[in-house]
C-alpha cells in the first residue's frame, strides 16, 4: 500500500481520537486558551524534527511562503478549531465528528463556485447524501444530551466550512515546503494568532483548574491532534491523488464515535448512526470513482 495513503489515513484517524479529548478539556479550558496552548505544544514538538530532517528549510522560507502558511493556519487550523470547540460546548463529540466529515461535500460545492470545477451527477448525489445526514441530526430527539443543538450545529457548520475553505486555498496557493517545516509553521503561526484572545481569557480563568490530568490532556492533544497529524498529512498528501485523501476523511467520524462512546459514555442514536452512514457513503461516492479514473489512465 502507498505510504502516502497510510499517512493521511492515520492523520484523520488521530484527529478523530482528539474529539473526545477536546470535549473533556473544554470543560476546564476556554477555547482560545486551549487552542493557543495546544498549538504551541505541537509546534515545540515539531521544532527538533524540522531542524533535523528538513535541512534548514525553515530559515529559507520566503515572505510569500510565510503568507500562505499563515493563511492556511488561520483558516484551516485556528478558525476550524475554535468553531469546533464552541460547537462541542453545545453538542456531542460524535455529532462534531460527523459534521467535520462533511468537509468533502463542502469542498465539492466550493470548488464549483470558486474554482469553477464541474459538478456531475455523482458529485451532486454525494452532496445530497451529506446534506441528508445533516438534516437527520436536526430532527427532534436526535440529540440525547439535551444541549443547545441550534447553536452547536451552527458552530460545527462554521468549523466544517473553515476546513473546506482551507482545502480550496491550498489548491489555489500550493507551495513546495518540506512536511515538518510547514507543519511547524502552521502550529506556530496558529499559536501567535490565538495569543491575544488567550491572554484576554486568562483574566477570568480559574487557575485551580490546572491539574495534572488537565495538563496531560493539553499535551496529548497538542501532540496527537496537532504535531503528528499535521506532519502526517503534509508527508502523505503529496504522494497520493486528491481523491484518495478525500476518502480518508471517513476515518475521523469512525474513530471519534468509537472513542467518544468508549471514554465519554456518549450514545450513538439511530439518527446519529444513520447520519454517520450517509456521510461516510457520500465521501466514498464522491471520491472513489475519481480514484478509479486516475488508475485507469494510461501512463505517459
């Protein structure tokens, strides 16, 4: 199997595992503090890796490179995470993971509107399935947690939209930067972007919540949801077709649902299960045929 596919699949699987961790952590840490600290931890972990394996590429980045990294960090990391955390405060980790996996459908729609890419019947059907999954999550009784579902879903939709816009930006403004270096740049610029809001939240933060367990959650999330997945993504995405990378999104809701049920005691309702199935199928339909078409093309 192509190592690139394994890297990207592991990336999205780890992101899914991070959902129940984030859900637990936001009970003690405000969103901006959590995002800033975990991105900083991820960046610190990546520093020795980038310096050792990327041969000083970090010090050779141009202003354009840094601008593109900053845009990717702001849209695809900072806004995505903050919206996600606010959404998790009013929903479940399972629901959050399902919404995140709608990203491929959002990418299809934005690609048609922004990049003028054609939408065929297969892609339209995939979008319809994904939208159907969203409607299932808004059915009365689908949220067993008694949360403010409307606010939670709105934040999760914005999080998913941020992730999709990030993909579009990455398509339009791609750069040739080693994986560890760009991953480090994204984590560090993200920490800088969130620092002012994090400092503002510190004024009302209860320092008594800084326990060994909570610090462990921050470190674990910084490594397993920032440093390692970001490194794996950029190490693998250049080695595989975009369609294969899109299919890997399916790993996020599966691992997130499993670990949320296992560790948080969340329940997968009939509506949530049906939505999860529809979303995963929509990803496979949207991306699988594109992969087969590429494999069927003659070599030049």
